């Protein structure tokens, strides 16, 4: 299917370049009015933001809660703003004219007066989606020999689109690194309890902070194992430091809920205090939930229900 789509895009690119004369190119790239230009620009920007939001959520939401994602985006806002600005310019002056030609050729006036704004919104999505679908898009846009304009267009367009693809991948990696940095900073602030200006400061000793972490993890370990479909998280309390558990708690609950829960950890009816925890169940007293092979099997298959 990717090959067929690339071949179809190749034909459009060839016809697009062959049918454009100088006046048509000036008309398509120049705004008819300043208001229309600004509205189109905002639509392209909206398409970029919508795609980037959805893409970031799908990439990281399975690993951690959204409050860590958006906190990382805020910390990387200057770099992300530069990437969005480049995508905005490329989407407006490169992708948008091409999409207008495609819509005029195949859709006519199907969208009526809303067509320019819909196409501009789509242009934003397309340019932001290049890191995800760059191979297919580049196959259609760059490999084509665009008539007599082929070589200069290819030479000019290819590095621009490759730059957008590279920036998109780097920004995603940058956000991931910022999320990890936030987790490490929060873990350090909670375990050491030295910074009185930190939100994680509760005037606890490191020993008591570690014990609160172990209690909270014991309470949520079944939820974590079910979400990740990995029964080994039921045994994570064995030979593990509290800091290791903190990462899983923070990713599972999010930043705000983790702070609230660690400051006021839940209580167990049968909690006796030692480091070796037991979650006693009425149907299986004296055994930890991770000792049940059927429970482990169902968690691994994703069929366990609490």
C-alpha cells in the first residue's frame, strides 16, 4: 500500500510541476489578503499543534501520566517553539500549495467556502506528521523528477523536508529526556528530603520517606502489573531500593497524585511493619498476591480483573 501511495503522489507531483506557470505559482504562494493569510497561517498552526499533542500522548501516555508530559514540554518550550515555527513556515509555503492543487484537481469545491481553511489545517497535520510518515511522503515528493523544474525543486525541497523530519524526531527525544530528568529530580527530592522549598519536602527522614514509598508501592503494585501486563512487578519489592519503586509510582499515578499519596500513604488492615510485605486475602490467607500462579498467568494475558 505504501508503494501504491508513493506512486500516486509521484504522478501528482509530476503533473503539479508541469501544469504550473509563473503566474499560477505567484498566485498560490502569495496571500490574497492579509486576513486570509493570517487565518490560513493559524489553521496550519492548529493542525501542527493537534498532531503534536496526539503524537506526544500516544508515545508517552502508556509509560507515564500526562502531567509529567506537559511539565516536560514546558521545560523544553523554547526548543519546541523553534521546531513548530519551522514546521509552520514549511507547511504554509511548501505543503499548503501542493495540497491546494490536489484538492482542486480531485475534490473540486466539495468543502465550499471552508476548503481553504480545511486544507490549511490538513497541511499542518501533514508537515507535523513527517517524522511518523516521512518515508512515504518523501517517496512521493522527492523521488519524482518534476518535469523541467525537477532538479532545482528536488535540490531545494529535500533538505528542507529532511530537516523537518530530523527536528521532529529530536523534539520527541528531547521531551523524553526531560520527562526522565523530572522523574529523577522528584525522586531525589523525595528520598533525601533536604530542599525545604521543594514541593516534595515533608520534613521526613530519608528512612521514613523510603518506608512510605514501599507502602504505596505495595498498595499499587497489582494495578501497575495489570497495566503493564507484567506479573514480575508483583515481586518488585524484593531486593529493590525505594528509589526504584518511586519511578513506577510516579509514572503510574502522575506527579500530583504521587505527591499526595506519598505524603498520606494508605493503610493495610494486616500491615505488621517488616520489610517483607504480605497482602493477605480471605481466600488465601498468609500468602502474597504474587505467589498465586493463576493470577500471574492472567496478568500476563491481560485478562486479570480486580
